C-alpha cells in the first residue's frame, strides 16, 4: 500500500474525515500528508477525551486504530514512516487529555509508542 492508497482507503473507511480533509486542502491549498495525519490524530484523540468508554465515538476511534495498524503492516516504507512520525508521535502523553486512546494501541503501534 502506498501513501495515495492509504489516504484513499482512510477517507473511504471514515467518511467522518471528509470535512476535515476539505478544510485541510482549502487552508493549505494542497494536500500535506504529514499535516493531515496529525489532524486525524487530534480528531481521534478527541473521540476518547470527550466521551465515555464504549460510546459510538470511541468505537470509531478503535476502528481507526485498527485501520492504522493494518496500514502499517501492509504499507510501504513511506506509509510506515508517515504513521510513525505523524500518527504515533502526535499521540498524547500520560498527563494529557485523551491519553486513553493509547491504552488501545496494539502490535506495531504499541511498540512504536513505547519507543518514543
């Protein structure tokens, strides 16, 4: 999976991100993959900080984590670097709101998070 396929699949699987994507392209007048994925992280973290466990929003966040983990496994070197630098590095630390998202990381994401 290359970067173009990664973002295509991301937007297909998570239509909730369409408006975020449109705002991003309008603001930057182009698509900046690392910046957009950092925006996606902030969106995902908000799903875990604004709601209680087991809510519909949190279920979407869990699906996103699974999607990102799968993309890391199937992705080429650029996709793996994108996920490492722009997804995992932008996750909150233990003293920050939304840290609960980190409790749900698995596999490669959990390993990369522990190494940061």
